[in-house]
């Protein structure tokens, strides 16, 4: 008996010590290293880079080596890029758990920025679908730069001619998230009543328009200053969250897309149809377990209620990019653009994104 207590006590101490060590390792911030010298034989380009985690001040505007496309890659001259909350998560290495992938102590990859639109400048010898001169948009590593390389089979699509570079750049992360949340997780059908919490941000402005294109009756939740904008992009009803709590509205929705996470799962359940689906897109903040609390709560609650609580981790898809290109070409989806910044001012653009008050998308101009 005593031996069993000793063994289980030993295991507990071992687990606690391992978790503490892991916590120390993932939360450690290394000092920012100096900029490496640019090799004499490399062609330079301007880019935003970071060599340590932290606030926007860690972002540097530097000359770095212009990338060269591998055999299956496309070299794109970036004409516009867009900012997403994902960029400042990478910049801060937060939540810490993501550092297991992005680098312990400091980022493994100094490039930053994902969403871009631009013109193909060169292609690797195995590339079949794109040629120099094609105008494209997509997601890659290091979009806050004059050039980036992307694998042909990854998130890359032709930009429709009637869509501007800034509009196309605003799409990849935010619109793919909105599309997959509504279509794949929410299973939205024509006539469904859909509520978008956080209808005025990057994901929300696309979600309102995509839900309309799927034939839904859409309610957008936003603050007073954004009521007119959310109505103008097609919302049938708008709830001003400074005056009304949607979870106490007495309405019932088939699908709720939650970009904010400011109401409990049970409060959301009050306004969900018995067969309704809550899609958790964003919300809970924090360096440690905060971001996981809602998804864990959803997993625990789901077996005991008739409604579904699901979390989405959007995935890049060539097909979805092309579909969103078609929706923009037909005018069913028109990106909402908030502010523009030049490449050198990416730190200010990310600082603005971190405030959480963007109205649609924040664009980095490289023209
Ligand atoms: N799961 C995924 O795969 C995935 C993918 C992309 C993004 N995300 C996450 O989804 C969230 C939204 O992303 P985003 O790009 O849309 O962010 P965003 O553009 O920064 O969202 C800003 C918007 O949120 C609104 N907002 C703030 N508080 C609100 C509240 N209490 N009620 C309603 N609206 C509120 C703001 O409007 P006001 O200023 O008027 O309040 C602002 O328009 C983020 O947490 C992001 O990390 C997740």
C-alpha cells in the first residue's frame, strides 16, 4: 500500500516538474539577435523581419536576400498584403504553446505576414499552372516583403481581373475562415437564421456577405459606429452590442458564428435552435490555457445538449480561394477595407490590429 502511494506520489511530482519545465521553456524570451550581413552575391529586397518575440517594436524594416523559387515554387512580387490577428500571435509567440511550432525562445523563421496579392515574376521548372505576369493572391510565409515564394500546389489562385490587389490580399485568412465556418462547420442552408458575433471585423465582414450568398437570413452583432456598415454589406438585422445583449434577445438561430467569445456557451445556447450549431472562431485570449477554455468547454458540454458546439481551425485551400475569387468577381463579396499602411509601417498596422477595433481589413500597400 505504502509503496503504491510512493509510486503515484513520484509520478505526480514527475508530471508537475515536467509541466513546470515545459512552461519555463515555452515562455522564455531570448534577446533579439543582430541583423545578419547580406551576402555580397544576393540580390536585396525590403522586408519586415523579427528575430525575437515581443511587441511591435521587435519588427524591423530591413534589406534581406530576395528569395529564389525552388522547382515547384512561384516567385511573387507582392503588390498588397493584409494583416490578421495571426500575425501578432506569431510576433508575440502567444499563446506560448504555439512556440513548439514557431520556435522556442525566438522565432525559427524571421519572416512574417501571410496574406498577399501580387504578380508572378518567375516560376520553378516544374510549375505548370502559373507563368510570369499572372496576377495571383494567396497565403504564404513572409508576405510583409517585396517578394515571396509559394509552392504552386499550396494556397495560390489567379486574381480576377476586376478585383484590385488590395481586395484580393484581404481575402485569404479572413474569408476562408468565414467560408469554412459557415459552410463546413455551420452547414448553413438557404433560409437558415445565422448570427455573426463580431460582424464588423475581418472575418465578420466576410461572414455576413458569404452567409447572404448561401441564402441565409443574417443578423450581425457590432457596436454603434459599425451598424450602418454592417447593414450596408447585407445584414438583414443588426444588433448593437452596446445597447442589447443578443443572448437575451429571445430569438432562435440555426447557426451562430462567434468571432468574439464574450458570452458563455450556455448563454449562446439560449438563442440556438434545438438543432443549432455554434461555431467558435475566435475569442478567449491569454498566453497560457485561456484560448483553450472555450473549445474544452464545448467538448465537455456537447454530449449533454442537443445543439452542436464546434471549433474551427481554418485550413488554406486552393479550391476555396478560387471560389472566393469567383464571389468577388460576381460582386457577391466585396472586401471591406479599413486602413492602409506602407510596408515600412507594418509595426503600426499590427499595433492597430491588436487593439481589436478594425472595421474590415487592414492593408499593407507595396505598389
Ligand atoms: N479559428 C480560426 O481558424 C481563425 C481564423 C482567423 C481568425 N480567428 C480569430 O477570430 C477572431 C476575429 O478575427 P478578425 O480577423 O475578424 O479580427 P478583427 O478584424 O481584429 O476584429 C475586430 C472587430 O471585432 C469587433 N468587436 C470587438 N469586440 C466586440 C464585441 N464585444 N462584440 C462584437 N464585436 C466586437 C470590433 O468592433 P468594435 O470596435 O465596434 O467593437 C472590430 O470590428 C480573432 O480572435 C482571430 O484570432 C480565428
